[in-house]
């Protein structure tokens, strides 16, 4: 691309090459003669840039962005006006924008697409925390370095969510294909609009096309407002089907039905990719056999509990027999046999009492208190664990929400358990102990949960006595 400014001097800058051009102006590679460095110099000259209101908003937003200091937001060196032309001096990043990447390689592998979305999500989270809404998240505004590091750029048209007075009414700023439906009704901008745009960009990275297409602006707007986006896996069979639900929620027409933040969107996408890792902790119970009398819950098959020897024999009701527990196959004479029978009878009574207490607790004691527990049709699983070698086994009960997660207390909901699972998997490799923060859809608040390996599963405890089991 050529430009009349190339080779000229603008204030202290020597303009060397044109990098790109948009509706609001152009970006050049320039040399800063004062600070002896190569920079990216944006000169604004589009419609409305001579408006005093626009200039005021431009300067205010440059100050806000310069203070963010988020690694995935390009640092701003300087900004202002020279000879009546607004300019923005930024760090020069070697690479190409995401649009160029997609044109060159086509749809990205799901892992790479989610990784880019996570980086952009971090930039948006920092902006939203400062009450700044970007309003123009699109592939052209995402720069990618050769090492795969992504930057979100062009906050020059971003809008401070606490003040809508400096935005022209009736002006749809941004690219139509990535605008949330509420923009077309001139509704106030909010972080949820950026969440929608990020979901649209993730959709395009996975499929090679925006969620809503059309040959005209009006046809794109009609599709975005009236139609549901196709599922990414139907357009690209390499996309994991688990991502379909994530994108459907991220592109919801109603802002209230979208993810509450960019971080929640990318965490859900990461969790969808991590489902195979999560299945390593799924413990499958054997099928329940028909029984003519009182139903007896079958004991699930778990990997060997912590603290037990590999050569242990089976104890009462199928539980692993603790070290030192007398085997029912051992023989003795006289008083030894009598003592063994007494011990077996005592253990049997003790186990029966424990089962009775468990039936009472889960069947009656929690009946009125557990307003958020799973439905009666879910399966109750039981595993065993000991606190030290040779100790008596204790029971760890869980009400399964699905095949990947369950709840272990009456104050815990399955919705919150699913949020804990997503946050745990998003925070690092499965199977490791760590502290996470999870959002509760029931209370609308976030809680800190300490997760650790117990009895062959991951158990997360925290909040207000909440217990979540990740199988």
C-alpha cells in the first residue's frame, strides 16, 4: 500500500511505511526522532475526527488505556494533536493481524483458537474493570506475533461505560458482523457487547466465517437479530461439539443470557476442550441389580484409596479391608473362633447402624434444607477413604449431577458444581490441588474453593460449606 504521507515528517516522527488503513484513519511505521525508536503511529482523519466532542473522547480514552498496563494491550507511548491532526504513538509489534492469519491458513485448530480468545479475554477483562468498553473487537484489531502472542488494539473508538454523553446517538461504531444485536437498537454499550464480539471472533477462528453473513449490511443485521447462529461443528467437523453450547451462549441475543464476562466465556471454552482430561476422574458405578425388598445402593468401583495396601482383601459390604482386619477365611480353634464370630457380629451391627444413619440423613434430615440439591432421580455414589494407614474407612457421599461432577453437601447446587469444574479445569492440569474462584449462578456471587485429591477424585471445599466432587 502507498500513501502520500510516507516519506514525510509529522512533528518529531519520520513516516516510513503504511501499515494499514481504516475508517477512522491510518497506521504507519514511523521513527520517533526524539526517543530514537521505531513506533506504530496512528493518524486520525476519518469522518467526525474534527468534532471537538470526538477529540475530547479520544484523549480521555487514550489516558484510560495507557493506565491499564495489561500485557495483551499494546502500550501507548504518547497521544495528542499536531497541526490539528490527532495522533496516537504506540509500540510497534512485528506480526500480522488475525484477519491476515485467517486468510492465510483458514480455520484454526480449536486449541489455538481458544488460546487466542483467552489472551483477548484477558485484555477485555482489564478494560472492563476500568469501566472501559472496547466496542470494536474484530480480527483486524487483534495482532498476532510470530510466537503466538496476541494483542488487542484500537481502543481509539472505545467507550467509557460510565458516561454515554460523548457518543453520538444513532451511530453504530465498529464492524457489523461482530456487533451485538443491542447495538442496532442504540442501546447503551456494556461489557456484554464485547463478550458477544469475542464469541463471534472465536466462532470465525473455528469455522473460517463470521456467525452471521450476508452480501449487504442490512442482511447481516437481520440475520444477527432474527436468526440463530449455526453450530461451529456443523461448519467444521474438526470443532469439538462441546464448543457448540459455549458459542451459543456467547452469541445469545439477550445480553443477560450471555456469559457475565470475557473470562467466563474463555473459561467455558477451555473447559469444553478439557473434557477428555476430566474423564480420567470419572468413576463408574456397576449397574444396580433388581431387588425384591428394600433397595440397596451398589458400591461404585474406585481406584485404590489412599493409605491402603495393594494386597488388601475385601471387607464387609465390599469395602477394602483395612490393614490388620481379620480375614473371614482365617481359621482358629476354641476361643479364637468365638472371638472372631463376636467381632464379625459387632462389625456387622456397626455397619448396619452407619447405613441407617446415612439413610436417615440423606432421606430425611436434608429433605427440607437442601433447596439447591440435585433432583431425586440422580444417583448417590459412595467411596471410601482413611485418614491414616490402618484406620477405619469413612464414607464420602456424593450426589452426582452428571458424569463429571457431583455435590457433597446439601447447600451446594449442581449449577455451582459445574462452575467449579469449569474454573478448576481452566486453572491448570486436572488432578492437581489448587485454590480457585468460582461463580454461583444461584447467589450471583463468587466463592473461593480449595481443591485437592481425595479418595480417587478431586474434592473442592469452600464458600458457605459448599462441597463439590470432580470425578
